[in-house]
């Protein structure tokens, strides 16, 4: 009699333990909802860089001098350019400017303006002749945007960002 009672208690305990494990296993995934950070990852690729407006240009000849020359050049006209974002970007133009400046080799702005008469110093090395352009360049970037939502869903889209670059170009001629 003792043996059968012990077997019954052991079988009942084992069934209860197994049922509890199955309940815990079944409840585990159902109660553990997906929880990810809502985040954006962007990759910038410059697709064009063109002069929006040239406010001053010319050539400075210093071929007959043994010393460098500094010449002040004034903007002949005024110019301005305001940047923009098109497409699903996940932020504003200021965010794009900060990310481009942090990752790139250029310094861009959300908007740029050059007033007529603004002066820029051009340095010409000894025995050189330099051509210069001063103005605003329009830089356009294609942005690959990967957005992960709180439920861990990832969507990939493209956006286009246009930014301004107050630029002075000099080259030996």
C-alpha cells in the first residue's frame, strides 16, 4: 500500500511540475513583447556639387615676387541659398547639416548668404598665379535611411538633402 501511494504522489508531483514548466514556456514568449529602440541610421552620398552663385572671381598674378601676397576681394553681388530635405528623413535640415559636417570633409550650412561688398582674403604664394572663385555651392546628398521602430520593424528609404556651402576656390594657373 505504501508503494502505490508513493507512486501516485510522485506521478502527481511530476505532472504538476511538467504542467508548470509548459505553462512557463508557453507564457514566456507571449509576455516578452518585442522591445527595440526607435532609431534612425543614415548614410550620406554626395551626388552633386554645383555653384549656386559666384559673387566674385578673377586672377591674381604674383609671378614676379619672392614673397606671398594677400589681396582682399569684395563680393560684387549678393547671394543666398536655403537648404532642404525631401523624402522620409527622420529629422530636420539642421540634423542633416550636423551629420554631414561630422562625417564629411566639407563644412555645410542649413542656409548661407553673402552680402554684396563682403571681403575675403586671398593668399597667393610667391612666384604663382592664382585663379579664384568666391560664392555659394549647392551640395546635394542622397541619404539612405534605415528606421527601426519600437516593435523592431525596419524600413529602408531614401531621402534627398540639399545644403549650402560658402566656398572659396583657388587654383594655380
